[in-house]
């Protein structure tokens, strides 16, 4: 297994880690209520997934 021969400086470590970026998960449109939802999950607005009703809505349109 490879082992570093010298200590990597803090600035080099942080410069290398600055490339580790995350991206926002793409949202799909619910075919039932036309709201935004994550792919392959039940809609948080209406609770539908693949033409089935799985749960009550976890949040409403006017939740504050």
C-alpha cells in the first residue's frame, strides 16, 4: 500500500479537497399533482408513487 513520504501541507490538502463538490439532486415532476419530487420516491405533496397512493401528504402547499 502506498504511504506518503512527506506530510502534505494544510494549504495543499485544502486545495485538493476544494474539488470535492456536491450537486443538487435533480427533481422530477409528479404526474398526479405536477409538484416537484425526487426520482424513485413518493411525492411529498400528494403521496403518490407509480400510480399508487402510499401515504398521506407529509406537507401541504401552504405549510409555513
